[in-house]
C-alpha cells in the first residue's frame, strides 16, 4: 500500500464509527461487520471478501492504541499540507497548534521521522526504503473464526483451524516468471522497488508503480500464477485459545499467519472467538453469573442453600433473614481467569420461586400468614407518592 493510499483511507468510515469512538465501540462495530462480510458466510462473493479485508485492516489499525495515534497524526499532517515545516529542513510550529519538533523527535530530520512513522504503519517495519528487491518481507496476517462451548472459553481449548493464505507459487518458486526464464531488473526504480512522490516540501517513498514494489519485471509470466509469484496454500494448524476468552474476543497468535518472503517473518493469525451460551451460567466481564431459585420461607427466615459451580462441586451459601428477591451474593474466586492468573467471582442472584400448585396444608398456612400481616398495606406509600406528582 502506498503512503498516499494509506492516508486517503478513512478507517473510521469503513467501520462506521466517529473519530472519537471508544475502543469498545470500535470492537462492537468490527464484530458486526466481520460476521456480515466473512468469506465463510459469503462463499464465492469477491465483493464481500474485499469488504472483509477492508474491515479487518481498519480494525487492525484502530484497535491498536499506538497505531491509531500514528494514523490520526499522519492524517492530520497530510490534511494540513505539512505547512508547519520550513524549507530549511527544520521542524517549526504547525498550522494546527502543535510542535512538529515534538512529533518528529526534536533533532531528527523531519523526512526521516515521517519515514519512521509511516514505516511503523506499513507492515510494521522499515522506513521509506522498505520495499526493495530481494528484501525480506513479512507475511500477511490471516483472519479466522472459531466457536467454543462456554466451558471451553473459561478453561481454554486447543482447536484445529484450516487456513488458506498466500504463499510462493510452486511452479515458479515465487519469481513470477515462466519456467526457463528469469525476471529483469525494473528500469524505473533500478531494482529498489521504491519510487519517490513529491508532496509540497516533502518527498514520500512508495512502491514503484511499474513493478509494484518487487524491483523486478516479468516479460514471460508464469501461467500458474500469471506473473504474481504468489499462490494459494491451505494448511491445518493446532491453535491454543487462552483461558478466559470472551464472546467476540480477538486472539492474536504471533507467527501463525502467512509465511514471509525472502526469509522474512511469518504474519500473525487473528482468531475471532464465538462462545455458545450456557443453560445455567452467564458472564459479566471476568465474573460468572447464575440465578438461584429460593422459596419464600428461605428468603424470609434465612437459609443455607447450595449454589452450582462451573465444572465443580456446589458450594453452600448462607442467605440472611429477610433477603429480598433479586439480591446478589458474591462467591470469591469462582469466575473466569484473569490475565494475571487470578480469577473473577461467581455472582449468585436469588430469585423467589412462586409455587404453581398448593395442597390444602400449604394453602392454609399461607392464608394464616396473610391474615397475620393483613394490617400493613405494602402499596400504600407507593400510591401516595404517585398522587403527589
């Protein structure tokens, strides 16, 4: 991707969120669009596949605090025409009221610092000369999805993932040239793979348009890959999903993406996790939740009740006399694992169960209780407040 193309991309617009969106809002928007455009849900649809790539690229930038800041700063500089930089080559005061010297690191040359900033945004490495022929290149990142049971999301799980990614074409070994022929050095960039583009007082480096950053031109292309030098490979890997992952969580597996070129490192694998609901337990952050039915006598008189634990023996919980319906009790250390190795809690909410059928003895006892408490109208104060408004 060229610097110009990068700066002109509106990642906030791709996700449909404002520039002031919180990380939670960005994550929510990504999850919705990822499910809508995922290739598995749109077999053979090239348009949705490209849309999915755009959404993933936008989330990759905006979900990373550092890269989002760099992107916002770069867009701000590009939009202002970089007018705060003098022709003498030293940083000055920008049009929008901030010191370019702080942004570019003070004594460093502005052109070099901009290359560092953009180098961190494009494939996370290099500077303005990152695209050179024969240079090691990082492999592409890959996006995948997995569905776990509720218990697996709490305990962690090892899953099999079938991945399809770009790799060197086996017919031409990645050269892009037909067997028996060899590529030639691109005369436009002299094999560097990079060309300079002038934008006012600055010259930005971007991939050569003729060789597309490869530094080589193919006169007789490989019939298998049509000169691209790339092919599609499918492999199955065993991926470990860490304990405590939540529904919609995005797990990064470093080095599990597409292989690099010319000895470059492999890309990363991002796994979007879906968690199936549990019939008993729910989740609130790092805490598990459960609703426990109790009888009216238990709530009114107090009792010791048994509370279920995920994959464990029930624990005994003491509820005090006069416990209201809907009160929540905390059972320490029985929740989801945290990153520091500790665990959240189990939040048990009591719910007074009303019997559907009563025998004569139970009915008589309740009628006796009703008569004993008949002198107090629970709704009297409520009605008074409603009339006073």
